[in-house]
């Protein structure tokens, strides 16, 4: 465990930046064991999709301590992130004070995401990572799928959790919802990330 002084301050970002490449290299040396995927791959995936679909706005669920925001903020014009946990939200507010392009929201993403989307009028990249023991992913997807006719791209972390318990939908359920509300979209899984995007 990291000392509290690091975990509860911007030092966590410095530490995570330093640790990202060694963590990735060690994972590669071990044969790239799954399902765990290093955070560096997740960061690269967000950058790849932002560039591929020309998406200048990132909407994240599950801020935690803001590691992903810190890693990719320079690639987006605006970032919105929703966090349920009180202490994580308070820490993120402190750590990103003065970052005008970063907008932090506090609450349940199943409730806050639909409200946020009422003020969004352009295609976005979604990084849906607001889940632990259970996930509001189906509510989140419904909010995105019914948000006008924008060509969003959606990335969902922890694909291995889907169908693993009563608190996670199966991949079949995700595909069925996508086909019903976003017909023609591609649904695929790579690097433990569910990817939903225009064909």
C-alpha cells in the first residue's frame, strides 16, 4: 500500500506516471497475462479512439483519484468525470483545482450522466469505469444511446467482470441493448475493454 500522503495528494500522479512503463514492461515479460491489463494500455486506447473518431470531449464515470484524467487531459478540450465516493470526489476537486477544462461531478453516474448529457451537443468519447462490486453500466449505456444522433465512441473497463455475478450484465445483454438502441454499432472486446463505436 502507498503511504497516505502520496495517495491523498497530487504525488499520486507523479508516482503513477513513473510506475506506468515499468508495470507495462513487467507485464510483457510475464507473457501479458490476462485479464489484467496495465493502465498504460488503457491510456493508449483512449488516445487512439479520440484520434480515430475525432472526439475532443471525454466523459468518464468513476474518477477514483483521477489517474486517467491526469494521463490524458492534454488530448481533450474538455473532460467531465463523475465520482460517487465522497472522499475520492473531494480529493479530485483539490487535485484538479485550476484545471478549467476538467469538470468534476459528484453522485451516482446512473443519475448524473443523463443530466450531464442534456448540456452536451457534440460527439464524445466515453470511458465507463464507475463500477466495483456492481455496475450502473446498463443505465449509462441507455443514456448514451439515446443522446441524439451523435457518433459517440464508448470504452468500458473490466470486460472480464461482465457475466461474472448477478451484479454485472452479460456481454450478450450489452450486445442486445446496443442492437436495440444503437443499431449498426460495432461491439467488440480487446485488452479487457468493451468497445462500442460506429461501424
